[in-house]
C-alpha cells in the first residue's frame, strides 16, 4: 500500500493504491482557493525510500474537466513508490490543502 492523505476536495481510486496499479482521481475545486478557475493543472509527486538518487518522480497529468466542474485524471503508480502528493494550480495560485499538513 502507498501512503496518501485524503482531502474533501480530492478522491482517489483505489483508496489504498498498490505499486503498479492505475490510480484515478477526481479533484473538486469548489471548496478550494481554485474555485472559479478557468483552467486547472495538476502535478503528482510519487515518493520512494529505496532509490537514493531519485527519491521522487514528477508526473504532469492532463486533467479532464467534468460536467459537475470537477477535474479527473489518472496515472500508473511505479513499482517502488511509497507515497503520493498532489498539487493543483491555475496560472495565479496553488491549492496546498490550506497548508494543513497535520
């Protein structure tokens, strides 16, 4: 299983992804700083604790805007990932989960 801290604005499937699995996610910006943004972009960081030369990989995700104004995307988790972090942004700001890292 891979570590992921959930948020009310982000849902992932499967809830506890395994290495090698396809991860699907939906981002709901209506309760975030990106509410009303015209175009939202996403970066996904996958972390590992086995490769000291490359402790994380960065994935640029092409998001699809859904009819309910949410955004969805997917990626395949590599075989050594142990954690995932999502970053959502528009041209002016980022959603950092209200800086809530607890």
